[in-house]
C-alpha cells in the first residue's frame, strides 16, 4: 500500500505509516507550550497521543479529539496510567466544549483536513473554549506564499523539502503532494485572517520551510 496517496484516517495502515515515518519528534513542539500541572490541554486531531502523554507527564489535565479509531487506540495506550486524561471520538467540525475550558490548545498537522470556512469556524470556537491568556498553537502545511501560487513556487518547495526532510524526501514526496493538492492546506494570510478576526493575538510565526509553519496565538 502506498500510504501517501490515501487520506482515509480510518485505515489503520495509514496511521501506522504516518506515526512511524512522518510524525517526527514532538519535543521541540511540546516545549513551545511549557506544559505544567495548572494546564487544561486540548489536542485536536491528537493522533497517537504523543503530545497528550507529554503534557500529562507534566501533570496537566488532557483531552484529545480524533476521528480515527486506530489513532485513538494508540492514544489510549500512550495515556495508560495518566490521571485526568480523556479521549473523544469526533470530527473537528462537530466537537464542542464549554467556554473557558482550556489553557492550551494544539492542532498539529490536522487543520489541513478542514475547508477554509471550517478552519475559521473552529478557530472561533477555540477562542471561546480557551481561558483568557490561553495559548493556541497550530503547526501544519501553512504556506509562506499565496495558496494559488503552489505551481509557480514548486521549485522553491522542492528545494526546501530536500533540506527539511533530508534523505527521506523521495519516500515522502507522494504523501507531501497529496496533502498539498488533494487536501486543504492554507497560507499564512488565510490563517492569520481567521486568528485576527476572531480576536487572537499572533505572538509568533516560525516557518522552517516555505510550506510549513508553526503559528502561536494568544487569547
Ligand atoms: C497527520 S495526523 C496528525 C496527528 C498528530 N496531531 C501529530 O502531530 O502527529 C492527522 C490526524 O487528524 C485526524 N483527523 C483527520 N481528519 C479529521 C477530522 N475531520 N476530525 C478529527 N480528526 C481528524 C486523523 O485521524 C489523524 O490522527
């Protein structure tokens, strides 16, 4: 099976392939949050629960949401023995929480599954779910150039991807371009639009490649 050409996350093989090959280390990403025992953490599209387990280890209360039974099984195993952990099977479009429920929210490599309108609606909801001063971090295929310029920027993408993925780039290329053309990536302007019009303050944007950004925003 070429896992890179399907995006059906209910397939166990896709989850296994992604977690093993493409998830990458979450140490640096987790450090951006600085989790501690006072945190209520929400991970949307939590995958195999690695980030939730890191937050739980610091004493945080954690909630994970994912659509995939295979990923939720992995997350359950990662959170075994953790206090105050819950996992919810839901789409990101449908899930809902009470206002002021969380101090920190993550959406890592999952927001590209939502249309532009759905992204805006979810960010609106997260603004309600976060406590004042709460932090939202989104990491994904968030382009530093306009989305409609994907084709003309392909040489730059290829150059950056060879550096970003290193020796793995040839093996990842199919999956990468599936995400870029058949899923729903956005550009920094689109994402900033949603964040700013919802009332978030954008604290920092880091783009290690022209196709990948981490956006840190505060309520
Ligand atoms: C690329 S993985 C990222 C997982 C994890 N956040 C990470 O960084 O490793 C995308 C995850 O989003 C989930 N997902 C995809 N579409 C979804 C949706 N509409 N609602 C909820 N979860 C979704 C998938 O099941 C998968 O676990």
